[in-house]
């Protein structure tokens, strides 16, 4: 009997289920049976696409990063007519809405996998580094734009400000899951925006 024909719809369901499951339960806490049940897929279909769990996690990371970066590209764009910090607030406000819709069960897939699997699945490290790097690059470009127009503080390089924002945001995501509340994200975003704003605007 031949192997089942690969189906793009099945692959997409597996990836979507994987993102949800791994974000909520981690790599080690995500079992194949639960994944297949949520995706309504057979085990043979899974192995048609992915020779190992690591390969599947990598594909889920790629899909998640593409979606996240697509959101930033949409909301960070200057054609919105909003100031850079307003665009930063809008993008991360959208992320807050998404975790609220999910009842705080899942945080950032990149952070979840990075905290758990970099030592056990070192092949994922370059994937995570690339995704975080692309996130950081977009933040840096947005903040540099704000510095050039005078709305973002310029006593520190935009690259350092982007690094700091990304770090505190990831920390707030952990607190969000502990508290089962969006409060850490909302307050972190509010304070970060205040700290990023040019002091000249307060004068």
C-alpha cells in the first residue's frame, strides 16, 4: 500500500496545531497524538512531511516568524501616517489582543522554544537567532526613524533601544503566563514607550 499523498491543507493544519501546542506546552510537552488529533491528520501524513520532531519544530518556527514579521511589516509601515512610537504601540497592542483571545495559554513561540530547546535541540538555535534578529532589525529601523524625526530619544543607538525593548517584552510574556493576565504586557508596553520617547517632547 502506497504512502498517503501529501496534502498542503494537512501540512498547514499540522503547522497551525504545532504552533498552538508548542506555544502552550513547550517542545517536550507536545505529544504527537494530541497534535494529530487537533490537526485531524494521520501519523503517516506527519512523517511524509517531517522526518523528525526537530524538523517539525523548525517548520513551525519558520511559519510563526513569517506571520509575526508580516504583522510588523504591516503595522510598522510609514504609510499609516502615524508616528513611529504609535506604530510600535499598535503592533504590540495587536499581540496583546491575540494572547487575550487565547486565554493567556500561549506566549511567544520563539521565546518558549528558545528557553527550552536550545540545549536539547541545538539545530534550532540558528533558526531562533535569525527570527529574533529579523524582529530586532525591524524594531531598530522603526526607532531610528523616530530618532531622525525627533520623537525617540537619541542618547542611545537605535540598535540598543531595540535590543532592550525586545528583552523586556519577552520577560513580560513570561510574567503574563504566570499571572494569566495581560497586565504585565500592558504595563511593560506603557513604560517602554515612555522611556523611548524623546525627553524634548515632555518639555
